[in-house]
C-alpha cells in the first residue's frame, strides 16, 4: 500500500513517516529510505545531515533526485518498506532540471516534458508496487499567493502533485504540530 503524508514545514511529517517505517520494520520489512534532496549549499547539507542522524543506521538509503518512479519500481518488494522524503524537493529538482523554472521566470506557460513525464510515471507506478511505500510531501498552498512567478508556479505544481499522488494512495495523513490526522 502507498501512503502520502502531508503537512507544513516542521510539522512532524518526516518523524511520523519514520515511525511508520519502524512499525513496518518490526513486522519483518526491510526499510529503504529514498532521499530526493540535493545538498547544494551549507543549509541543505545540514538538513540532510539532520535527517541522516535521526534515522537508524541499518536502514538502506537510495538517493534519487529525478527518476523516482524507476527507483521505486526497482526497489519495491513484498518485504520492503520504501520511505520517500520528500516529494517537495523532488518537484523542485524536476523544475530546475527541466525547463519549468526558466519558463516561469520568463513568464511563459509551463511546458516541461521532464516534469510531466516523471509525475505521470510516479502516479502510474505507485498503485502497481508491492510492499509498503510512504511518501512525504509539503502542503504549501495554505498561505498567501506568492508574488514571484517561480514561487507561484511551484505552489501550484506542488498542490497538483499532492492531489494526483493522494488519488492513488490507499491512505493520506495530514500532520500538524506533530499530530497525524488521517484524511483517507
């Protein structure tokens, strides 16, 4: 089963996902942590290190900034729990690796085959995967509409991504102030 865990920044969504992965491990599943972050600067390197220090050292880690669906298809198994942290950074990676970010900054309509193709691949792959998949994503659309074009595009695309992934997941949980609320 695939589960989406959403919430705001520092809401406790990653901690909740890690608790679920530990519970899966207690029933005999091996845990693979799928990291989408790229430590491009000191701040991000510290964030990555914090997440790494918090999780058990024996969990396997796979780093995949772009081809997430392909990695999940390779690693999934009946005895496996895949924890993906997070879809928000994955979306950012896709926007900048493709033409999406440049198009937004130029005021052009979004036409990014890399972004569209990878999201479609993820949405098509998730229902087919054996074992358990836990996906973490930020819910960014609850604040004011950003003034900057790229930020508006990102908020729109993050909302669309979360909707598509939620539609194919068997469970969706919102985490606020460290408290999980099952939505689906």
